[in-house]
C-alpha cells in the first residue's frame, strides 16, 4: 500500500511540475528558458552533490525531458548571464 501511495504521489508531482512548465512558458519566460537550455552546449561539468542536486531531483528533470541547465542553476551559467538569476529564482 505504501508503495502505491508513494508512486501515486510521485506521478502527481510530475504532472504538477509539467503543468508549471507550461504556465512558465506561457508567461513569457520562454526567452530566459531558451537561454538557460542553450547553456547545456557549453560543456558544463555537473558535480551533482556539490551543487546540492539530489538524485531524485535529477531523475525527475530527466523524466520531464529537461536539460540540466534548464532547471538547475550552474555557477558558470549564472556568471555568464546574470539575467538568468531571475529565472532560477522564479523556479525556486
């Protein structure tokens, strides 16, 4: 029973997260999101634990089809484009 509840809650969380992404894109954050997504091509090195990103958070982002820089703030990305700090703050 506990596994079912955990599974159901996880599925609902992912649906809610997907809905959140739809609304953020509709709210004219598409430009910032595109900039964050394009940072993935900068050959960033992701030290997940040092950046405070859990395996569960990474797995959820992967399941939603998001590139890491689209959802997680990487120090190099923010240093290169300070405007993205607003984007990451909104996500938080």
